[in-house]
């Protein structure tokens, strides 16, 4: 690829995919057990989920400006055009820091083309956008057209997800501890989505089966030409439920193309084990 695609670990893409397509990768920071780890590189999601189940607190941070500069600098020196698809600015400061680093680099390398897109997405919502960018870059799509297309692609990405245990949301300040305790007693499962890059509650349902059924229903209400799309499903150490959701979507909507992945350590540290997330476009784009 003449255009270099860059992303961070908020995209929840497997390292095998990152390596195969030579994507420049920026890991978010995971802090646990007195140590800093690089999400997707020096710590695996299963380690984080097992720690959380045992009551440990896992924290996260954005990559440092120095790490970003070291990643961008070789491309600036060779004047290679780059597109960085970043984790939502409403969920991390990564995008803002990247923009500051970009400004600094342009002072020294004014011809360097580095477009940074605030994806307003997370997990495979961001990951599917990266995959589309790779596809377009491998087809030698002109730089400006590629950037504009991915910007639009991100704006039409739907995120629908549920968490298995409300306690993890309470630890992160998303809901009160009292609400988490009450919800746990009633087997309440929240349904959430992403709106302009931020997490927003949608509904509360009792029981996992009702939540999965409602996710499939919402997909039908919001999606466009679903059978033509690649549908993303990510999970936090719950592949069995992810596969069940896939089967329901196949039967209900006739979808045949799916991409399943683990929710990485950085996102999983806030959502908790058992989280299930679904991603699709509300406006299909024939690219």
C-alpha cells in the first residue's frame, strides 16, 4: 500500500490481521497489578477478565505523545501519506493527543500528509472502518477519496451492546452502585449504543435472551441492506453468546458475512467480562 493505515487498540482487531495487512498499530495502556501493559501486545484480554472476576481493578490510559511521535515519524521522514483512524474522542484523549503530535510534526515536515479521523467509534465499529480503509488502500484508491470515504463510513456505524454485570459499569462511574445492586437482583441487563462517539443507555431488559433478541430487532430497525454488509460482533470472553447472536442474525436477517473478535483489554477493563457488542451500517455504502 502506498497509503499507510494507522489505528490504535481501541479497534479490537486481532494482531494477526494487523500484521497481515501491515497496519501501523498504537496500543492503549492498561494498568494492572502495579504495572503498565501495552493493550494487545504485552497483555491479553483473558488476563484482564480473569483479574476483574477476582475483584481486581484494572485501569487504562491513552498512549503517550512520545509513543505517537515515534510511530508517525518514519512516515513523515519518507513523506508517506497516512490515515490514522482513532478511538472515539468521547471515550479517550487519544485523538486529541494525536492531533497535537501531528501539528508538531508538520512544523518540521510541512509536506507530510497525515489525516487523523475521530472515528466516534469503538471496538469493531472502529475495526470495521479500519478494514474498509485497508481494502480501499489495497485497491490504490486516491488519498483524498479514501479519507473522505472512511470519514463517512464511520458516521454511519451503529454500535449496540450489552454488559453482563452492572457492577463493572458502576466501578467506572457509568451507573450508581445502588442501581447496579438493584439491577443484579432483578437480572436487569442494560442495552446501550454509541451516539456521536459517547456511550448512551437505550433500554433495560430482564434476562440475556431478551437482550439478544432485542439487539437483533434493533438491527433490523436501524440497518440498511444488511445482507450486503460485513457484520461485526465482539465479545469479552464469551464466544458462546457471540456465536448465538450470529446464528440469530443469520436466521432473522439472512446475513452471511461476519467478523468476530475479542473485546480488547482497554475497552474490556471498563465494560467487563461477558460484554457482547454488535456493529453494522445504518446506510450501506457500495464502495
